C-alpha cells in the first residue's frame, strides 16, 4: 500500500518535468462525494500525465465492492473528476499499483501479491495492455502475471535471486514497472535481499509476456542499496524513465517516503 504523500510528490515531479513549471504548493486532492461514496476507498497508487487531456490518469488501490476495473482523472488543480473511467474488456481488477505508456499503448499492473487473508486472487494478478482514445480505455491484451513471475523467479540463476528462493510465493509485491525498448521492467517492493535494498527485474519482451505461458527471459537488472544513503528500509514504490536516468519513489513501513534520481549506467 502506498502513502498518498508519495503519490502527491510524484505528481508534482511529473508536473515539473512535463510542463517545466515551478513546483506548486502541496494541496490535498479534492475528491467529490458523488464519486467516493461508491468506492471502498480512494487511495491513489499511480498516475500518468495525459498531454492530450492535460489531466492525470490515476489508479486507486481499491475501487467498488465488486472490484470494477476503474481509473480516474485528476485535473491540474487537484480536483478529481466525478465520473470514473471503466476499462472495457475485463470484468474485475483490483490493487492497481502502476501505469505506464509506450508506443501509444497503456500498460496497467496490479500488485501481484496475496491479499490480507493470504489468498491469491486473480483480480490482483493482472497485467494489461490497453488502447486509449480520449477518455475511453479498452483492453487489447491481459495476462495473469503472478504465476508467470513465480515460475521465472524459481528458474533464476542470479545469486541474489536464488538467495531469496522460498520467499517469493508469500512475499511477492509489485508497485512499479516501465516499458523500455519493448521490454518490461518490474520493481519489487517485496521481497528484498536485505531491508532497504530494492530489486529491479528485466522480465523480457513485453509481447512475449502476454503470449507465453512461461517466462524464460527474466533477469536481475539492478540492485539498489537505498539504505546506504537514507539509513532507512526503503522499498520501491514507483519507477519512471527520464532520459538516461530513472525517477524512483520509495516508501517505508515507518511512514517516510523519498524521491530519487538514479543513473543505471554507474549506479549513482
């Protein structure tokens, strides 16, 4: 579960990057009661700036009691539109944690983790590729990613990943991804090899992720020791490529959240 303050900070960073604007003052999100009263909760977990609409597409951990596949629109004045967007082509989707865009396609990722009762629920295991025309979103491909990830991790040969064998089934938790050069990258919130060390996986060709029953291309891409700098048990919360760098947000169980600019080429 992500902290709302992390989400707000991420939005401010994206505003500055996209619009080259001065950083505005932090403001609470204005969620209309006509929207919130129909939701289990409104807990922002991901945002993507839509330049054609000059709005942010926002995901919430929870939607309705029936886990309807909903996304939301946030205006630049921090007001949330009263009408949500229902994703066509899938019946249930919950615990959405990450949204990205690549070559005109929209990618939506759920947490892949067990629910609070320790149950594996298909609606939490989804990875979607969708088309968007204005405010209409329709699924083009979707897959239950969790079993594919668990298989690939069980076959991994990188020592850091093999040292974590036996933990992935119970602890797998994903809050971030991005697509680069048609490949899928995933940041693990959990498990971590040591507290405060984040893992980023290169999963492989994104088309293959949707079309294949098993993934054989997964590799350990980067291991980042956040604790060496922060002294805290940071966990990866979001990833966003920017030129040759990555913008990363992290969260902690103690409540602290941080914003990082990471250079993969030299690990700084």
